C-alpha cells in the first residue's frame, strides 16, 4: 500500500493534503477517483492501526517504568565487605563516619573502624540492608544451565550446593571442567584414556597398578568415580572410592571393596562414597581398605573386587 501526498502552500503551512493521481493506463477519471478513495480508506485504517500500536508501545513503556523493579549496573565490589571481601549481609553496622562492614568483622576488630579508627555505632544501616536484600543476581553457573535468580548475599551458599556446578578433570595439569556424560569423550579425545565402565550394584574386577594414585571408573549415567590408591609404606596400600561431581545431589552412593590373598584370606570394606568437586591429592581418612603388600599377587598390581551401589 502506498501513500500519495504533497504539501501545499508555503513552508509554514504544515497542512498535508492528498493528491489525486490517475494510475498508468487509467482512462476514466471517475474510476480513477473511485480507486483513489478506496486506497484512501485503506490508508486511514493503516494509520489507525499504527496509532494503536504506538499507543500500546507507550503503555508498555509506562508499565516498565512503573513495574516492580529496574535494571541497573553496580560494581560488585561495592556489595562486598571491605575486610573479608565476602558479600555483605544483614545486620549491617557502620562506624561514626559511615563505613560499613560485616558484623562479624566489626567484632574481630573490637568495634574499631579499619579505615578511620572511629568507634562503630550500634545503629544499623537499614537502608543499605534493604538494598542488599533486594538485589537479585543469576547464579555463576547460569551458562551451564542453572536458571536460578538469587539474592546477592545468598549466592555463595547457593553455589556451594548448585547441581549445575561443574567438576574439574582429575588428570594432572588439565583445566577442563565438565559434567556427567561429558567425561568419556573428554578422556578419550584429550588424554587417550578409556575409563572402566561398570553397572551399579554389579560386582566387577579391577587390576590396580600399585604405582598409580587412582584409576577412572565411569557409571552407566556418566558419573565419574576414582578408585584411589595411597601408598602407605611399609604398611601397604590404602584403597577408597570418591565421586567427582559439582553441587549437592539427591542421590548418594556406597561401595564395596574386597581383596583376596594367595593363601585365601581376604579383606573387605563397605563405605559411603565421598563427593568431591576436584581431585586435590587428599585421600579420605574416615574410610579406606588397608591392603598389606603381601596381598598383591605381583609387585605391580592389586586385584580388587569392586561394587558401587546407587542409593
């Protein structure tokens, strides 16, 4: 649809008038006039629709301005305690010059301001408390799928338990972070390793090299486990299992280990699997199977019966 118009009069007339135009090949002025009137009606309807859309857009802008919140950019350092650098959270007390810090930090400084050395008043900065409580931020693991918007002060506590937190590859020197179902491809493509795949609640055998700190185990759901081996000479080897995963999961695991000597004597352990986000070389101390050196059929390997159960 086209609009045909021109301005009559001088520059200051401001009056827009429609101009009759005879279409190419149109010989009957009456028919041309009728065609023009029809197009004019369509144009008027279009103008009304545009005006309605503009009104709706204006109403939308007003609704945004009068909504429940606004979007602002804030330097996150301003929301952290200047002493411990943790997010500020109520109650917030200030010194006589208005400097704010965590209540726990004030008590450690004997209620003396670390900036100006003035006394800390017992009056709370309620206005700042309300601002802190009202700030909502996305989880740091949003790019990995977490949909939560939480209070800024509560974000550290949330991220400690967030199920979308990635876990770090235990391979020495590797900075990769991943999730279930990602590990198999990562180990093969990046490290040329093939983790031992197993089924939950099924017994399987492992040959554990005595010189290795751990071997990789991969559950049917892609969950990554490490069968740990700590050399505690001259006593032997301390064996245990840990699960590498981020956050706090509802499902838990238990495991059983059994080692049999050549003379028929055996050692067994049943324990809960400890969850870790990354392997930092620290072995579990509350539960492990201590295997004497003479239980190894050779000096290089330990034969272990393993079972992992999903609770």
